[in-house]
């Protein structure tokens, strides 16, 4: 997860501070992480854990006899460590992609370079002129009335309309070392819809500008050896669904984390009842 300028992590997840002075705005990804089940994560975690155990079975078996606690801790951390590594790589790819779009220097990292090569191949395939066709990159979008904000990876004009008319696309980069370039998740549509129907964007001087009229939305999957732009139907129906998740996340963030247990001494007596 990248770190936009006004974003900060809290015990309730990521929130954006509002430079206009209003209340904090919950991030779009925070809403989805809180209120949308990620069903693919459990099978993925089990697969990684089993593969780790099988690959290290002699060592694990030997160490179990003398330090079972450490071995269990190591096994339980396998999927968390893999998730952290993937998130770190994704952050660095996003940062390099932003710099590439802006023509700014960025570190030449061996594990990041293949993904940026695929981004450049996508630019070339669509004939994208970075000076003429890029509307915005890594721009914060806000919806103060509903109380949320998020960061759009890319707004770009593509010749996808009738007669190759240029249309403004809102695109979210997704990176993975293992998934197919054509694969997406349903919640990607919710994320794009939330951003698409924001009220405003924040400019570099922290003033507002109207949210551009987005005509198409999609996920640009970047892989080490391939890429794919997958259109996503992020319309008003998807935004309504996101608003439901937003309400659920807001309730969960405000809910107590502990409750007082009921005991017979605190229950109403039969006489009082």
C-alpha cells in the first residue's frame, strides 16, 4: 500500500486528513479491507504454509523435539511474511510507476524493473503520450459528504470510444508475482466505483478541483513478464454497493472491542420482572 501525503495509519486502518479542515476521511481500501471478505486469502495462506512445511520437513521435524514453540511461530508467520513482501514490492512498483509517468528519477531495483518494463510496453502498445494523454497520477480523490477518500493510480485518455474517440479512463495498477495477468477480484470494481464518483480531487497545493468525468474504468495488471488492461463495470450500482460496505465499515470502526458479560447477580430478579 502506497503512502499518499494526507494518509495516515490508525488503529482502525488508514484514514485521510482533510486539508480543508473537515473530519478525517476513511480510505477506500480500509473500507474494503474491513467490510468485504477476501475469500481467496485463506486458501492462499494454507497453500503457502503447507508448501513451506513440506519443503522444510526434515528440519522442522528435528527442531520440534527441542523447540516446538519457535517452530510453530515460524510456520504461523509464513503467510504473513509473504503478504508483507508482496505489499512492499507492490508499493515500490507503484512508486516507480508514478515516477515513470512524471518523468522523474527512481531507484533501479532488480525486482521492480520487469514490472516497469511491462508498464512501458503497455504505454507503447496504446501509443500513449505521457505529456498529452495523462490526466493525473497518484491523485487523492475525496467524497466529503460520504466521508471517504482514496488515491487514483492513473487517469489517462485512451482511444476506446466510437471511431477511436478518446475516453478518460480511471485505472488502478495491480501487481502480483503469481496470478494471471487477466485475473481480477470483484472488489476491484467497488474500489474503482468509489474513486470514480468522488466529489473532488486534491491538487498539489491542497486546493480542490472538480472530479474529472470518468468514462471508463479498469485494472491494469502488471506482471514480471506480461500485462493486461481489464475493463471493470464500475457504475452507479457498484457505487451503491460500496456505500453499503462504507456503512458497515463505519459501524465496525465505532463498535466496542469488548463487552461486559452478564452474570446472575446483574440479571433482573424474578420479582422485579
